[in-house]
C-alpha cells in the first residue's frame, strides 16, 4: 500500500509524457515546413519520414513576393554540364516582362541561365539566395525543327527556280513551360505548359538561320500567353492551399 502513491505518480508521469509526445507530433505535422528536407546533393533524395511529413504538412504561401525567372538551357557536352549557349531560350525576357505588374509578385527579375538537370535543386536555391528571392520560375523551351520538301519544289527543275521558289516548308513544334519553385522548402509548386507551332515556306538558302528565326517568333508569341497561365495558376494554387489547410484544422 505504501508503493501506491509512487506507482500512481509513475502512471501520471507516463501519461503526461505520452500526451506531450503526441502533442509534439501533431504540432510537427500541422505546422508548415519552413526549410528544405531534401538531401544537399544534385539528386535531392528524400527520406521516407520526410516525404510523409511533406505530404501531411500544410503549405505556407508568402505572396506577394519577389520572383526570379531562370531560363533552363539544354546541357549538350557529354563530358559535363556544359550549356548550349547558342540556344538560350529566346522567350524568357518576354515571359518576365509579361509577369511584371502581377499582384502576386512584388518584383520580377531575370536570372542567369542554368544547364538543365546538371546541378540539381540546391544550385537553384543558392542562385536564388544571391538575389534574396523567395520564389523562382524555371522557364524552359523544348522545340523540334524540321524542313520538308513541298509541291513548289517541282520548280527546282529550272536552276532559276531553285534560287527563289519556296520549295521547302520549315516548321517548329514543341512547348514552352514554367514551374514555380519555392526556394525556402525546395518544393515545386506547379508547372504550366503551352504547345507552340509555326511554319513557313522557304527556298533552299540559310535554312538553319530561318529555323532559328521561326523558333524565336513562336516562343516570343507564346511567352506572354504562358505568363498569363502562370498568373491564373497562382490564383488557383492559392485557393487549393486554403481549402486543404482548412481541412487540416
């Protein structure tokens, strides 16, 4: 009977400890993640526990905020992440310009291009930190170029016709894409993509240069439309976050 108070104290203490532990776990899953949980390496691996935490935690949006536009350049050198500077996305400037004035972004700045997939998300976070940016938009163009002989090429039978007749059809097909990246947490919040196409007749001269010009034309035309898509998706993403966060309360 003399041990009863001691046993009772242990039971109460154990119950309090369990309650405090449970409260701590609930607080951890209901508080927004305020830092990156991804490994500090190009692959950015994520442990199972951290993955579950990200899925269970609410998302905090700090808008309006400063945002940077990063053109993603294709890495072409097999020896390492050497970017293809000859094909820097031409629509990046028009995309950034079209975003200025959005109520979601207090500042829109262009950033230096970065090779696609070569340096990992940590490199993006470090680059953004140098600009003191909360979010960045990864801007990418994926374009295929082709030239085909059309019916007018029959006129090439005469040498004079080969000089000026538009016996080729030049075409550019592909898409432009933008992804909103949270610098603080390392999360990609959403991606918008818009298909692009352009074609024109041409003679046999300077085909590569004409294809580059055509590609620039279609991306410059699509970039403001993609910026409009981003504006709309920011609003929809904000609404979705509010709904999901209310459900967790």
